[in-house]
C-alpha cells in the first residue's frame, strides 16, 4: 500500500509542476491564489484502521497550503499558522480574493485573508466542528442504528477533542498529553470539566440560528414592523391602531 501512495505523491508533484509552469509562462502567477488541500486524511493503519470515516487526527486533519501572491501576504509567507480553520472557510476566502464581499449571512465559514495577511481577528474561532452521517455506511447495519440516528459529531479545541455518536458513549482525547489519541478520557473524572466545556460548545453550535436566505441587515429592518406591513396581530378593530 505504501509504495502505491508514494507513487501518487510523485504524480501529484509532477502535475502541479506542470500547472505552475503554465501559470508562469502565461503571466498568471501574480494574480492566482493557489490552495493545496484535501477533503479528508487516511488512517493507513493508524489506530489499526484504514480508510477515513472517523475523527482521529489522521483522518480529520488535512493539509491546507495557501499561496496569496500579493504583497500583503509577504509577512506570513512560508510560515505555519496553527489557528483552527475549516474547509468551509475557503469559499469566503476566494470571494474576498476576487474582490467581492463574502455574504457572511449565507456562509458559515470565515475568510482566511486576515490570517494570510498577518492580522488575525481577536474573535477567531476557538473550536472547530465536523459531522459525518453513516446512514448509507455498512457500519450502520452492523451496529443496528436506525437511519435517523446514525450521526457522528466532533468538536476540537487547541487541546481537547470530543466525539459523539448516536446511541453510544462519547470519546474524548487530550491532544496535548495524548497526541496519538490512544487514551479515551470521556469517563475520566479528572477530565470531567474539559468534557463538559466541549459539550457546552456543541450545544451553542447546534442551537445557533442560521438564516441563509436573508441578510442580518434585512432581518434588523424587518424587526417589529409587522403592523406597518399590514400584519395585524392582537387588534380587535382599526380603532385600536395608532396613527
């Protein structure tokens, strides 16, 4: 298996070289953002597993190399940033790079541009989330899980990770003390506070209201205007209406 993967790495390297040479030959390097990433990792035997469909680091952590060719990014060029980012951050990043304004009401991600330009926001996320649905996975039938109770969820901070599963006990890992995630701390009294904090993050994330079809400004404008718009609630007759 390993030689095959090494061959794929060599192939990717060769093909990227052709792409960069083309961009250079056509004068496009200075105006092209290059992003190298993946949708998932692969266990390759870690945790005695193959494939990808779980939330240990070998599977859920992916490469993310971003090249912003503009001078504003020179301050961070060639450096490593350990801020928590998610794949959903790429779309608003592309929109901003192209000169647009990301529709933050319609996108859950945040533009990476401040991180690339060395000006990280004070309110950058302190936790990242992932979900996976096993509804059509053979594992669901082995476990006997119903279609609507086959979800896995993950929340991770700079130190802790919590995994939740429908119908099964959670798992928790201290990534600082146990980076290989070999010791489940979910039931450890010494980790109870950290696990409770991660559960609170899940609750906040799940209960946060998202309205992807209307901007926040439009919602503010409409707040409390039902009567003005002819939606009369709680009035017996027009005499009850003010001017």
